[in-house]
C-alpha cells in the first residue's frame, strides 16, 4: 500500500513538471538505464566467454622429435601470449628391463619439427565455439541496440505521459465546439504547459457558453418583446377600428349627437396617446439594448430619499398612500464623507420609476417601497442595491409568473400588472448586472429589482 501511495505521489510530481524539466528527467533516466543494462550485458557475455574458454589467448604447440634411431617422440605444450620462453622438458630413456634411465639426449642427433599450432578455441566443441563467438558479437551490438531502444522508449514515454491525454481532451473539445456543443467541461489536473493550455481552453469555453446564452436570451427577449408589442397594440387598434365603424354607421344614418361625437373624439384621443406611448417605449427599448452602464459613486441613502420624494408626488396624484422603508448603509460618524455605492443613477431611477408607475396603476389604497443593500447567496455573496415595491392590487397574472425561469412573457390587460414597463425594468436590471423578480404575496403584487454593485 505504501509503495502504491509513493508511486502516486511521484507520478503527480512528474505530471506537474514543465516540459523542459520532464524531458531532461526522462532522458536522464533512460540514459542511466541504457548504461546500466549495457554494462550488465557486456559483463555477462565476458563472464560466459571466460566460462567457455578460460584462456582465450593460449595456443597449443605440438612438436615431434626423432632420435638417432629415427624413433618419433611427440611433445605438446600450452603457450600463452607474453609467456616466458619455452623450455623443452627433459627426455627420459628406458632401459631394456623397462626402468627409466635419466640420460641427457644429444640434441645434435635429434630432429625437431612443428607438427601443429592450434588456438585454444579450436579445441572446444562447435556449439560452445558458436556460443563464444555470439557473445563477442553481442558485446558490440547490445549497447547499440539498447541506445536505439532507449531513444524510442524515451520519446514514446514522454509523449504518452505528458501529451497524449491533454491532446485527446483538446481534440475532443474542439470537435464539440465545432458541433456547437458547449455543455461540457474540460478538466486536466496538471500545472505544466498542457495543463495551463487546457485551463485557458476551459475559460474560453465558459466565455463562449456565456456569450451563447446571452445571445440566446437576447434573441428570446426580442421575440417576446415583439409579441408583447403586437399584443399591446392590438387593443388600441381594435378600439380605433370599433369607433371608426360606429362613426361610419352613425353618420350614414344621421343619428350621432354632438355630445356623443365629443365623447368619441375624447376616446380616440386617449387611444392615440396610448399608441404614442407604446411607440415611444419601443423606441427606448431599442436604444437600451445598446446602452452602456456608467457607474459612479452614489450616496445610497440620499439617492433613495430623493426618489421617494418624487414618487410621493406621483402617489398623491393617484390618491394612493406611499410608505417607504430604508435599510441602507449609514454614513460613518468618524468620516466626513458618507458611504457610497457604485451604480448608474439614471438606470436605477428608471427601473424604480417603471415599477412604481405599474404599482400605482393597480394599487387600491397603498404602495410600499423598500430600499436595501444586501448580499445574494445565489450569486456567491455578491452585493446588490435592491428596490422592492409592493401594492395591494390584484397581483400579477399567472402567465407572467410562470415565465420566471426564463424571460417572462410580457402580457397586457386591465386585470393585472402588464405592459412594456416591466419589460423595460427587466432589461435595465440585466444591463446593470442584476435581475427582476415578480411574485404574488398573500395580497397584491411584489416586484423586487436587484441591481449589481
């Protein structure tokens, strides 16, 4: 178990090495292995040769002597290169009864001839001789074969350990992106060059996915906006068509009084004004899609108080009671400057104004507006400036609330909150790095705008 753990630790360290250090380490290990194996192979071949032929440099000298009676006498002696000069052994003659009689031979009467000169290797068997010669050839070829094999193993091992897996991951990721599939994750746990490349590729994939979602949301919002505009224009156009038809029938019969004509004229004027407002709202929406958020330091408490004063005038005109709640950072008494937050004043005011107009339109008696700066746990604790507006009206239509998980449909009607005001508020919230949440509490409607700081 400990060996497995140590092996895993060593592998992680090698995987995190840079290409340069990993390549040098791989070459060093391969070179050391080649040297050790070559030395072991050469020593093994030499040992086998010594076992087969202990003295490979020795030769066998075979002499033939003949005495004065021309009697042959053969002598064999092993001679090695570099030995001392050879001394012919003493010749012993035998008497007639067979007893040895040391007697100096008269070399002048003897004839000496070399019968045969053999190498030691010629005196061993064919198989042993072939094995001995093969060991000599192997001693030369073995280091060469190990060197070539070491180069191949070094390159293959380096590629397999450091490049094969990340290249396969990158190739698979490129194929997915080419097929417009961005819903995947590229993970390669290493701190080497390929690890950093995979991490950069993963960041690029996330950016592409975010941009793709943004474009999809923009297209969806534009589609819903077009449907909302078409729906909102349907009622005024139907009213205009109805009054025109009524006038045509009435004037043809001569039965329309002046008072009735004045009433119809007022209704037509109101309808035309509504159409003008819709057209102006659509024009503003087209501008807002290209607008930029300009954040500046703002005293949140002072800014919220100014908005409340403006909204009190609107509520007074609509004969609705307005209540305000402030849960905002207070100025530090030890500092002369108040605490500020960075936001686009115009965008925040426009969001609050649209939500307030929508609430005043459907409230029965009162509207509650609350300002706060809070952290949102759903966005990793990011801070938002929030504007919460609650009324005691009929609440939001169910069709509106069912679209909360996507760009919600912007429907219109006189029985619930609707119109382009919510569309504008939602778009501005997203521009400011936030969102718009709608809900129906036990009574009335609640709209809460989150504006990113």
